[in-house]
């Protein structure tokens, strides 16, 4: 809700636990709640803005007013909910196809037609090679400066500098090829070339009944 021009695809899982009529009912209910939530958000923002504009000394609240106006201008496109059975590979493929179909929609994603400089593709291909090499550790973690030195060994990437690499990493992070938490001080110099490793770690650490399991340890 704070990102300009966001596009959200709601996904409902555990379809295998419901009857078909229940799935349709829940889909309708969820979409109705989303519409209501967006309407409430719009109303609340308008109310807060009116309060600031009607205050006795509005000049003291300029920063707050600007932030609220910025949030008010953030459009949010909600796509139709997709219901899937995560145990059925065909449903996963159906979800994948649906996502790709939406992503290719130029009305939803105008930047999809933007042509990337060749160096972006070259760095992407080189990172894939590094991630799949035998010398790469299973965790896929690599120091940013070391990654730059590895990439510079490619003849066509010899002139790659750190600033350009960071721009490319931001793009690769957005498309999910790598994970780079540049906004976190302790992780800004680490690039995760194997995002699936992080998923595995999160599944081990953040799971149902984790607190109870920890409390049961003497």
C-alpha cells in the first residue's frame, strides 16, 4: 500500500480442503474484504489530510501532510484471486502461467517493454554460471566485492565497476534471481546467489508451533 502503482495477485491455497462451492464462497468473501479494506484506507487518509489542513497551524504539519498525500496517490491494482491446491503440480503450473500472463500485460506493467542494456544480460548469465559452479558453497552467499572481482574475470565484463554492478543487482533482486539486502547495514556487502537457501532457512526457523517446540526443550 506504500509502493506506487502496486499490482497484487491474491492466492488462496488449501483448495483440497474445501468443496468447490466453499472455494467460490471464500473467493468472493476475500475479494469483498479487500475492496472494503481499500475503501477504508482511502477514507482514513482523506480524514487525516482534512484534519491537518483544518488545523490552526497547518504549517507545522507540512511533512506529515506531504507523506499522507504521497500515500493517497499510490494506486493499488488488485487482480482476481487464484485458488490453488499446493499438492497438485498442475495447479502450481496454472498459477505460474497466470502470473506470466499478467506480467506480460503492458497496461499493468508498462516497464515490461523496456529494453535492458546488454551488460545486464551478460552479468545475469555470468552470475548464473558462478552460482552453478562446483566451487560455489550450498548457501550461495558471496561478498559483493569478491563477486565483482569474479565477474571482472570475464573478458567482456573487465570494465564492470561496483556502481554498475549494484544497479544490476537491484534489477536481479527484483526479478528474484538473487537476493541482496542493500538496505540492511550488516548484509549490504553480502549477495545471496541461491535464494532457495534463504527459503529453506526461513522454513526451519519460522514455522507452526515453533514457540511450543522451543519451550518443550528442558
